[in-house]
């Protein structure tokens, strides 16, 4: 039947369009690398960029989860706070080469088409992830990566009992029933295909299982680790982020140009990582990262030109970096702002990548600069009452915050810490 769509054809088109877009972007300088804001603006279809970031955060979470030590207490409050701060800082130094970026882009394009052609698979892969059970709160947290048909998924989550873990199979089967009853809430596939066709020609018929065979995909370099972190980037992470008139300071949201601060887990690293990205940021988490193979010695990894972050940190420890500064991912879904933590001096520095990502997308409509303007103003206020009024009255009215209590409460908790 014509309403049966082929995943293989989605993937084929994803590879072709990814190669086409990368050819255009990297034509002037093949060795150039993308930073966070560039990743978020790379494709005019916002959902594609969100799915790219989701994969990057999953990769980050996988790397962070491997940073362990049997000799030191990584669960100590001060260590966890230092870890979060380091993650925030390092994530402002995103550097992704074409070889690393193109496979992520190809999958994101395919997954974006899949949101409309197979929403049940999208629900299972992007919201439930690899976890055997999930609560309504966890599913709602994962919605940060969805732009297409978001109301459909949100409507289903609203039917679930809060705080009740539900088995994966039950959730998927129940979502299928909900989808069939609310099919009119889907975005028309023709509209999405039209947006893609403006970038590289495609028709709805090209996605049918029995449709025409597309042109052979352009050659794409084999996948390599998602984010390329150079040793220089690790050193630069300690320096303040410069601001230019054309690009926002942080690189970490996933909606407006904040990804500079968002390649830490979108959902702090959980074992096993899920939405992660994992990740976020921050990592915070998203589709589960690909299973990791056996760890190779550093010398072998370096010989192949792909040294994981944890190996780089271990190598630096042998010469200049104290082991106490070694990182590892947090093992719970609790962010820095959700813990009982000491007073903070700056909201900007205290907000984790994962939270920053949520605030921008859920409270500020994906507008990175509006988020930073609001946080900067909150940091300039001198009393808790003034800060709370600004959040609950001015910002709430300006952005029409309805059913945003969870995110508003997290921001208010941060304010309590600032004015404690």
C-alpha cells in the first residue's frame, strides 16, 4: 500500500541530502569545524538540528560514563559540582569536523522524516529510548528534542499517571492506539517533504516501499566519533567564552544557538545512558548511544586518529592534569540545581547544560538570546523578591507560561540558592 513507507529509502535520502548540504557548507574550507551555534543553524528544518544535537549529547554521555575511578569518591557533593561546572565549560568549546558531522546529519534527516511516517517508532526510539520502563516525567523531559508533531506526543503523555513507571512494551502499544485515534493531529507529510524538496528534490512517492528507486547516494565518509575534542579545546575550556555581535556566547541549547553549552548530556549521564543523550548536556537524555566496543589502549586509539575524551584526560593526567580533575558522568537523572547545593554567585554558571537546554526550549520558545538576556537580568537583581517577581510576573506574562510549572520551579530553586 502507498501508505507504507520504506525506512531504507528514508536513510538513502538522508545520506544524499547530508552529503549535499555538507558539500555546500564545507566547499570554501574542507577542514573547517562546526561550533555549537553553527550546528543549531546548519539546516533550515529545525527538527533536523535537534536530532543532530540529541546524537551529540548521547555520544558525550557515553564518553563521560566511562570516566571512573575506584580510588576517589565521585559522589561527593563538591566533586559532583565541579564535574557539572567542568561539563558546562567544556561544552562551550564544541568542535565537529565534517567527517564526524555528516553521518549524524544523515541520520537526523532520516529520523525527521520518520517522525511523520512512523511516529510509533519515533516515540519508542526518541522518547522511551533504551530504558525498560519510563514515567510520564521522563517522557516529557525527552520531548525537548521534538519539534514536529510535538502536540501529538504531549497529548499522549498527558494521559499517563504521573510518577508511575510503565513498561516499554505497554507504552508503545498504548501510544499506537492513541495515535490511531488522533491521527489528524499529524503534520501532513506533504508539507514536510516540500520543505526537504527545497533542499534536495524528493516526493512522497519516493518514500513508498514500492515507489521509484532513488539515485544512488553520494559517497559518505564512514562515521567517526560524533564530537572532535582537541587537547587545545580542553585547555581553552577554562577560558571565558567570547561574544561577537553575530553569534551568541554559549553553544548549547538546541533550539536557537546555544549548543556551545550543550554537548554534555541532555539528561545527566545515566547508567545505562538513555537520553541522553544521552545527555544533554547537561551529555542530558535522548536516544541511547551506540554500544561501545572493548576499550583499546591509548596508543592504538591515537594511531587511528580517534582518541576518546576519557583517554585524552587519562593521558593528560600522566603529565600535567591531577587525577582529581578527571571527569565522569553522573549516575542519576538529578541535575545540579535539583540537589542541595551551596549558594551560587551566578545563575549563568550554576545552570547545568541540561537545564539550560530545557529552559531555552520550554520557557523561552527556543530563543537563545532572550534566555541569556533574562538570566543576565536576574543576575543583576539584588533581592530574592525582585527576582521572583520578575520570573513569576514579567517573564510568565511575556512568554505565556502555561503548564510550565516544572521548569519554572527549577528556575526558582536556582534563585533560592543564589539569594540564600
